[in-house]
């Protein structure tokens, strides 16, 4: 008993919807192939009947003419023409039978008799496949032929004109969106999240943060990038000091001795407020202020400690571990992929989405560049030619081997039947022509013989 393979697991429910259209498409193609084969089979039977009718017609004429000749001059309307018709019919029979034998011998043994050099296709199937592969490789897969065809086709120019049309660009965007949807739906969320986590989150967590952060900070300080930040802080401090009077007054009233008069508290608070505003205003206005210089020195020292001081580096590592331990960081890959997937799936279904609009705009720009820039067209054509020539040179044998290997895998009888189904109808004209040409040849030969007698 033949081994029956166990059925594999069904498609994931998430992919079922995307697989059903492909299955329906495959069934449609299979149905179309079966319908085409049935139509070819009917045409083949019809042409075989026509060719056979020519043979039968010649046979009937030959039999009638032979019978009339055997009766001699029994009928007044008979005459020498009977011999001419008989000779034509006889030669037509011979031609029809010979060509029937020739055509039949291609696919099977005539009348089932194993005559030598018949059933050529079943016997020589592998040699025919090898010869066909060699023929295709030498005549269609040569570098010169491929280059000539690609140059004549002007692929870049035609592609540019086609892509520059907004309607075509929208179609490309729609097809690209469909492909993108299929790819996104085929990807397992767990696999993508694992890749993102390993490539981004884990890679960020692997090295020490202190030294690289210190180098970046040192580079920024060398370019005086801290000045903008210090200016912003000074401006904000001055703005805060303008409205800090009430706060200062409340603090002094809260912390001053109970015996201190209130007017003294107000006087002290007002003085502190004025000094604070004056100080922050000086810091704000003077880029070389001592406080700002001290802050800059602190940043330089901090950048150096991040790179060289073990305690500072260790503290940076502890901060890194605390950050990475947070739940939102640990789930960063999952969150990022979920968000990206949702945005992609929503965008591909909406013809007016930003994604499809940008794809269409990019396609139009590419098409316009190819259409209007002759130098770019030449470059693209050169790339195509070089790529095609490389493929032919490196893989031409493997490509044509598909023909040879496919034919080798065919069953001999099935291959013969399928080839006959595709070309047998046209081969029946050989039988018809054989009958007609044989009849004409027989008539000519008989006529010449009669003239020479």
C-alpha cells in the first residue's frame, strides 16, 4: 500500500483570509487549464476525422474506379478518365497511409506493433528535452541575444512613461500595499518582537552607557553647544525670579523668629527678591558670567568622569539598569511592532492614506526622471543589460536545465499524450496534405506514363 502523507497543520487563523484568495486563484487556473485541454482534445478529434475522411474518400474512389475498369466498357459513360482517377486515388491512399504512419510513429507504435524507430517521443523523451534545453540556451540565452533584445525594448524609457502617469502610479501603490499587507500578516508577532528586542533593546543595553555618553557630551561641549542650554536656563531663572516675591515672603514669614517684626520680614524679603532678580539678570546677560563658567566646567568634569571615573561609570550603569527594568522599556519592542503593524494595516487599505500617497508620489517622480533624463535612462538600461548578461553567464545552464529536468520527470506516455494534444491538430494537416499531394503526384506519374506508351 502506498504511503499516504499525514496532513500538515492547517493555516494559522490569522493567515486564513489571505490564503483563501490564493487557493481560489490556483483553482481558477487549474480549471482554465482543464477547459483548454478539453478544447484541444475536441479539435484534435475533429482534425483526425477530417484527415481520415480524405483517406476514406480516396479509398472509395479507388474501389469504384477499380470496379469500373473490371467491368470493361459495360457503361457508356466510362472512358480513359477512369484510369486517371484510379491512379490519383491510389496514390492518395498511399500518401495518406504513409503520412498517417509518420505522424502516429511520433507518439506511439502504429497499430500497437513495435516497429523499429516508432514511438519516437516516448523513447527519446529525455534526449528531446536535452536537445530542447540546448537549443534554448544556445539561441535564446546567449549574452548577445539578451543584450540586443533589452536594448531594442528600451525598458527604462517605457517604464518611465508608464510610471509617470498618476493612474499607473496609484496602481503600483495599490499593488505595493497589497504585498506589504501580505508580508505583515505572514510575519509572526513573536518573531518580529524577538528580532527587535535582540537588535535594538538588547544591543542598547549591552555596552556601558557612561563612556559613550561622556564622549558625546565632551564633543558637544567642545562645540559650545551647552551655551544655548545655559542661556535657556538663565532666561527661565530670571523669569521665575520676577514672580518669586510672594514665595520669598512666605518662606521668610514661616522661618523668621516670632519676635521679629513683620515690617522687618517684608524688608528682608524685598531685599532678597531684588538681589535675586539682579543676580539672575546678570547671569542672563553675561555669557562669561562666573556661574555659567562654573556650570560649563562642571559639565566638562562630568563628561571626563563618565569616561574615566569608575564610580561615575558604575552609577551610570545602575541608572541604566533602573531604566531598562521599567515595564515600558522591557515591552518597547512589542509596543513598537504593534503600533507599526496597526499603522501599516490601516494605511494599506486606505487609498488616501499618507503611505499610499507617498508611494504614488515617489513612483511618479521616478517615472518622470526616467522619462525626461536620457542619461539616467542609459544608466538603467546598462544596469539591466549587465544584470541580465550576468544571470545568463552564471545561471544560463541552470535555467535551461529546468526544461530538461522537467521533461525527464514526465511519464513517457503522458508526455506523448500531452505533446500530441498541443501539436497533434496541426500534424493532421500533414495527413491531409499527404493525401492531396499523393493524389496529384499519382495523377502526374500516370499521365506521363500514358503519354510515353
